[in-house]
């Protein structure tokens, strides 16, 4: 059997075993076992409640992700290409990078009110410096040989962007997309917990007050599955498409 | 359309690394012309600013005193300019054929010509390969095909055959001469190999080292078909070597 030789299968089984042992040790109240969590997951899905909140959260993650990638890339590339601008704004970037996410979220709600735009903005501001730093590195690493080639052979703006600039930035884009996704969805949950009345973060807060650990785990599991699916269905294929030319 | 070329570099300086404000003069009072369709070789000791000179002609380096003019006062933008760099500079994320196509203006891309050039250059089987899979020699050949395929009016070449094995280099020199004979492109060919210069050129410009000046000009008038190894060696001894000593002393 090929399946039995899959290391992933065995590692999953081992994980479930530890989980079950933990349940025995801590009691089903504090750590519900895998079977119970699965049942809760199925029930929550069947009632439509889970999908509703998961959908809301994913929409926020998506919007924040797109905005943060666009803004962060633009800023990072500018800083990487223009040394003087970089020297001027470097300390701003470092400061932004190190302000705790929670502070930005609270300030955003205080200044703009408990509205959707404030929630998204808080997530975007948290993520932008991160993308900018990675993209700045990418812009700095661009090879002048290729820029000169494009200039001599008169590629023009769009051709240069498509065939010379973006392929060089691609690994950096992928890196910031990967770290971006995981950072953003964690922050979105906090934003929801603090100032929204729907989404995963709001639900988790509710379950915490009800001491409903099974639901907390079920929602977490659902989200991990979605993120894994995005990794497998979107990021991996993009990655291997871009690596085609490598030896 | 091949174009004539007039180059005048009165002064070119580089900021010296490590010291603030100090500028090393690399080229001084260098002026020469190239007729339309002429094949000119530029020889000189390594590090004497030959690549800098080509970059100035190509418009990559605008930080110098002097001017570069093309025939009939055409703007550089109106001249189809091909440049074979010292390293092949193929875009690694594009196939060989895409690299060639990207360098040609969209309206003048000629698949038949490219197919022919690929065949002559021995790259017919590698059209859809990525450059990282090619050997150094193949990459250089692909860079040549890229420059020829755009039908340049002026072709700049910066030691394009260096670090190739002798038979490959010979084959590529043949290829270059064939294509040049067909199209009568104006060629500015930088090399430190005087043997190669005598074999290829209509005229050889000898440059002296730092700061670079025009040291001597040597026309080579014998038809290329009659330039065999013995003749090239003799020509080199009689017309070039004496000046090379001078170059070394300057």
C-alpha cells in the first residue's frame, strides 16, 4: 500500500493520538477530543453559521491583503530604487514596523469609529511596512545588466516592467504574500474581536465567554483548512510556474 | 539601414572608490569616425575604458563631455542599435526565442530570419530552452542571434568571443562576417586580441591606457577571404606590434 508509506499520514495519526491523550489528561471540558470537535464542525457547517462568519472573515482578509500588497510593493520599490528617499523614510518604516498591532487597531477604531473601513485600514497599516521591507530588498537586488539591456534594445516602460522588472521581483512578491497571508488573518481576528459584530474573531470571543472550547477548536480547524487550501491551490502552482526556468 | 558614426569624448571621469570627490579620468580627447557599413575594431590594454566607450556610444552612459553623432544627424532613437555585451545578458526567465523576439522591434520581427540565424548558430534545438540550461558558448551565440535578428544599423560588440574555445570562436567569427557581408551593418568591435582584430576589421583603432587616447589607426585593406593565418601573423608583426610597445609605455 502506497498510502501507508506516506510520512504525512503517520504524522497526522500521531498528532491525533497526542490530542486524544491530552483530552484524557485535561478532561473533555477543557480539551474536547478530535471526535467531538469534528462533530461540532459538521454541525456548525450544517447550520450555515460557520460558513457565514468564515466568509465575512475571508472577505476582510482578501481586501486587506490586496490593499497591503499593492501599497507595500509601491512603497518598497520606491525606497529600493531611490536612495535618498530611503534614507529619509527609513526611520518611519522602522517605527511603523515595531508599533504593536493592537495599538494601531485601537487607534484606528478611536479615530474612525467602529466601522468596516477602520477595521480594514488597521490591518492594512499593520501589514504594509512588512511588505515594503521585503520589496525594498527585492528592488535593491535588481540587476543593472538587465536594465541596460532593456534600455539599449528599447523595451519601453510596459515591456520592461513585464519582462525585466517583475520577474526579478517575483520571489520577493511570493515571500511577502506568504508571510502576508498568515500575518493578516491573525490580525483580522483581533480586529473583529475588538470592534465587529461578525466574523471569526467575534465568534471566538463569544465562545470564550460561553466556555465552548469545542467550537473554538472547530472554527480554528476550519480556518487552518482554508489557509492550507489556498497554499495548495494558489501559492504552490504560482511558485512552480515561476521556477520553471531554473536549472 | 546602416548608419555612420562620429564619436567625440573630450573627457570621461569616474568617481574613485573609497575617496570622496576624487575623480579618475578614464578617457581624454578621443575622437574618431566610422563610415556607414564599416567594420572597425578597437584594441587596447584591458581596463583602458573600451567598455565605457561602447556604453557611451550606446547611450547607457551620458555622464561625459563630448558627443556621439549618427549620420545625417539622426537621433540615437532613430538608429537601430544592437549591442553584444561582454556577458551574454539573456533574461533567464525567458526562453532563447523569447529573448530574441523581445529585443526586436515588434513590427520588424522576422521569424524566418530568426530561424535561419538559429540554425547557423547551432541553436535550432534550443529555441524553447531557458538560458540556464545552455553552455557559455551557446549563451554567447544566442546573444549574437539576438543582436543580428533586430537588423541593427549600428552593431556594438564588446569582446563577444572571449572565453570560447578556438573552433567555436572561429565559427562565430565566420558567422559574424557572413551576416555583416549580407547586411553591411556598421560594426564597432572591441577586443584585446590583435589577431582577431586583423582578421575582422576594415580599420583598427589602437587605444592607449589611462587616460585612454587614440594611439594609432591602422587600415586593413586586403579582402577578408585572402587573410589566412600566415598573412595575419605577418601583418600583426609589421604593423601592430611596434605600436603595442608604444601603448605599453604610454
